């Protein structure tokens, strides 16, 4: 600590690390490594992408603001270009198991070609079959079969009729069937005439009728058999005609897909099915049904192809990001249509999921969104374990499907899955899901921040230029880049670091582009960046302004002038959404005779968190080690955050609490113009804290609103000096001597700054210099010890007299 630092606080140059715009040369924007500063994550991704063994999927973890999703996607796209496009996948009708569609694998781009060829095949087939079955040759051959049947039938009946005639009977064909009746001279005898015949003749005729009826019955019983034989001969004819009609069409398709054995097998099945089921197809072919009816039953549509996924326009392997990773979107789905009032489905209604589209390449998913979707996480894990994609209804997962549904043949899976999520989510999954580590063995941990060097500033500027260019924004001038880099350091809460919250930088640049456009500029300038930052702060500043108003109108008590015993201004940080701001809080301490206990009122009423309570307990350790080496502490102290109506957590106020406690014990007034932040250990060392910039600015805003006196300032841990990136108005006030920032290394230095008194070193005889703070505190504690001893003796004497 320099002498000027001790007397007047930090110099303005120590409050902000500026970026020199002159050093931000244009550079080669196209050559910038988008993963710069993320060497750990880049190496992990390289290994994860390169490993082909099962389970080496990747979880990219880190804050969402780092834009890791975009960075990972670009890296995957660079890797994907060097890979061959994966296969196309098609579903076709399974002629053996209609409810289990069959899958075909084809080289990239040939799936749609096969689908188009089969659609043309169906059209040509319909034309060819119609022509074949409407031809004169077919009609003649079919009529011959029918005529042969009728001829055989008529010959049998004619022979029976001749035999009946020999027996004096005639065979009549009536509407109700065949009938044998007696005849004389070619005339049918009436019942009266039959009754007048001799009895012997009547018996003969009756016997003849019975005999002939048996023969007629035998002939009629043979009709169905002969009809079946005729139908079979017609079917054989139809199969022969269909085989002839389809043979040329199938031959052309086989030649086209000669190199694909599974397609050849499918075409064989198509030909066999057409030949075997031609009778069912004829009503459609001959126009007695809809030309291309929707139903597959008896229809030509079952010979079409459903191209589930194709890579005809893919350059390299696919990189797929699924923004809505529901079960259906991930695994694919089977759609339905209404047919005759009933929901039906078939292989043509199967739709690809993200895993199908990414198969052979890379699939990116937001881990949180996957976990939010019912059944999606378990289905994803099951698919990765099995190494195949199976399309299932989500209702099957919970047993709600009782109707017949499709069970498509699964598709082999070859995909690298990259989950993107926050760190806490990664560690939760690692702790609670035993399968997680088996499936996601690679963690790509993205840095929140990087070291700020001349080289990193240059590369950061190039990255900002590229992001601006991709977002179609106006060019960023060097001054604008410098302001963005400085703000990045502020976001990192360290002047020596740069935040990797790339999304935030892009948002600020986009808003600055708006302001540049409002003013008619062709480029984004430094003032545009400042205006964007001020606008963002103003939009999110309602709660901050209301809090400051309550302090200024003295609803919340904060003194910025004068002195007080056992009272100090502590500093805390509040974060509401994206807005983070500091606010002062009055901390008070009271002491009285007691047993050496420091009471944390916040903890007693359950408003203090464990870290805060730990900080208060450390105060007892400090007091005991310094002032109670020979006799016990004989005081009870209470500490409280005044007008605090919500929880208090963290130990960044522990130094302020110790200052207030020492002031209360030694009855030493503290300057209320100074606010304090910093934690403390048992040895009295002041330790660094977070949010130092916001805390300083929060107190400065109050002092500025009341009027800067030149006495106001903030005590901060010396270790936080390197983190300072304060607003311009704070730096200007420090430059003018209106506000001060004092770096503190020990509690002793802080007490001297707050009181204007010497702390005092312990002398050889164990005493402190007269008038020093330590002497006052030690003296007061000795008084408490004496009073406690007198009280104890008096109390013991009263007990003996009673006895």
C-alpha cells in the first residue's frame, strides 16, 4: 500500500482498467477461433467427437450466457464437413407382418429416388394391369374357362335328361329348381292323368324319379367343386397375366437398384404380392374403386415408399439441434387419419424424429428441456443403450394403448449426442442418475471468464466483430470495442479477467446498433455502447431506485456524515433478474456484562444464513485471541442488521460487524461517512468479497444524491483492488477528491481509518499504549471482568447465607 493510498485512498487510475482502442486492429475476422479461451472445453469436445466407443457422448456445461450452444454447434459443423453423408432410411409395407413396417437403408440421396420410382411404378402398374385385363386375349382365355365349366355342366344335365326320357320322364328347370315329371307323346301328364295310370306304372314312375333325383343330386353336388376349380383356373390365369404385366416394370427397378440387396428383396416381395393378390387389386385397377384409395387393404398404395429421412442435400454429416425435445420429436411418431369414422395408421404415416435426422452425425439437446418433457429422458437413454431407434407411441409408455398399432422395425443408431446445460444440472444428474455417467462420459466445461491480456483483448475484439457481422449489425468502431471489453471485465467482476458471457455482449451490441441507427450513423461508436448500457441499467433499475428513495427520504436509516458508537454502514449486493446493485445497510452492536457470548440477532430470529452465522462466530474467536488470553470474556454482545426484513447470507459484512463490535466495547465513535465491506478471519485479516464494484457504487449513489462532502468513501479489502471497474462518475468524484476508496488489509487498519485513532501495538508487559483503540477495548473488557467477578462473589455469599 503506497503512502497516497493510505492517506487519500486509491488513485483514479487504480479504479478502472481501460482498454486502448488503438490496439484493437482489424485483424482477420474469418480466421478467429470462436473457441478461444475455451481450451478445456474444446479439447473435451475433440475427444468426445472423435471417440466412437459407446457411451462417449458429451455434456457441455457452463453458464448459459457463455453462448456455449452456438459455439458447440459451430464446432460440430466444422467436424461434420469432413464426414460422409449418412444413409437414407425408408419404411415400406411388410407383406408378412402388416403391422410391422420394414426399413430399407439406402445411400445418401437415394431414398427420395426410390420413393419416386415406386410411385411411378404404381401408376404404371395400374395402367399395365388395366390394359392386360381388359385385352381381348385375356377376355377370350377367361371365357374359355367359363364356357368349359358351363359346357360340362350342360352335358351332365343333357345326359340325365335323355335317361329320364327313356323312362317316360322329362327334366324340367323351374324357378325353384329341377323337376322330373311323366310325359306321354311329348306332353306332361297332369296329376289326374297320373292317378288314372295303372298302379304298377305309377310305382315304376315313382321308382324312376327317385333314381334320377339321386343322379341329379350327385350332379348338383359337384357344381361347387367344379366352380372352385374354375375359379382357381381363373386365378391362375390372373396371376399369369399379372406376372406378365409386372415383370417388365420390376425388371427395370431391379436394374436401377442392382447394388442394394435389401431393395432387391423388397422388389421380390412386391412382385409376389401383386401376383398373389391381383384379384383384390382388380376392382381398383379396373375403376370399380377409387384409383388410389387411402386404405392399404387391397390397394396399390402399399407398394409406395415412405422416405423417413434423406440426406440428398447434406454436405457432410448432419448437425441437428432439437429445440423441443419431446418424446415424439426425439424418437419419431406414427400419425393417424380418419377413415370411415375410425382412426387408422400405416407405414406411410411414420414420421422421423431428431434422432433419425441426426443419425450418422450429431444431435444437440438442451438438457433442461429434455428433462422437462415426459418420458423423453428415459427414452433417450434407452435408445443410446440399445443402439437403435424405435418409434413408439407415448401412450405405450404408460400402458394406455389397447388398440392395434404399428411396431416399425427399429433403425440402427450411430449418433453423437451433445447435451448443453448448466453446471448444477450436470452435477445433479451425475449424483442422482446412475446411468448418466455411462452414457455421457465426456464433460466439456466452458469457462465463465478468461485472463485479460493484450492478446486476449485483441482476439476478443475480433470475436465481437464477427458476432456483429453475423448478426448483420453496423461495424463496431475500435472505441465501441474497447467499451465492450471494459464492460466484459466488469461482468467478470475482475479487471484482470474477461467475461465469456457472449450472449450479453451480443445483446449490448445489438442495442447499440439501434441507437447508432437512431442517430443516423453507419457504425457503432463508443457513445452508442454507453447509451445502450445506461438504457439497460435504467430499464432494470426500478427496485434500485425505490431502495435509494427510501434511504434518501429517511425511511431507511443510513448516515453519511458524523460519528456514532457501535454503528457502521455495511454494504450488500442485491440481484433482481439481470440487475445487480449494491445498497448500504446499517449494522449496530451493543455490549453488556455477560459470559462472553456474541449474539447474532439475525440468526436467533432465523433470518441469518449459515455462512453469515459463521462470520459472526469468527468475531468471538478474534476477540478471545486478542483480549482474553488470561481471563475469560465477560460481556454479551448483540449484532444486528437494522431494518432488515429478509434473509441475510454471506460473510462479506463480518469486518463491518467486527468494527461495530470493537467500537461498542471501546466506546470509540466510527465515521458514518465511510461504508465498509469485506470478510474477516480469526487473525483479523480482511478477506476479499464479491460484488465490490456494485457495493461501492451503491453507497456512492446515496452520497452523491445527498451531496458529496469529500469525507465520504468506502473501505474495501486490499485484495479486491485488482477487481475494480467502477463507473465514470465514481472515478471522476475520486479524481476531484470528493469520494475515497480505501484498501484495507487488516482490521487494525480499518479501525484507524474509521476512528482517526491509533490501534496500538501490544507491549511487552501485555498492555497497550494509552488512548489507543486496543487500550480502550481491553480496559472495558477488564471492567466487565471485574464486575463479573464481584457479581459472582456477591452471588456466592448470598447462597452461603441462605444455607
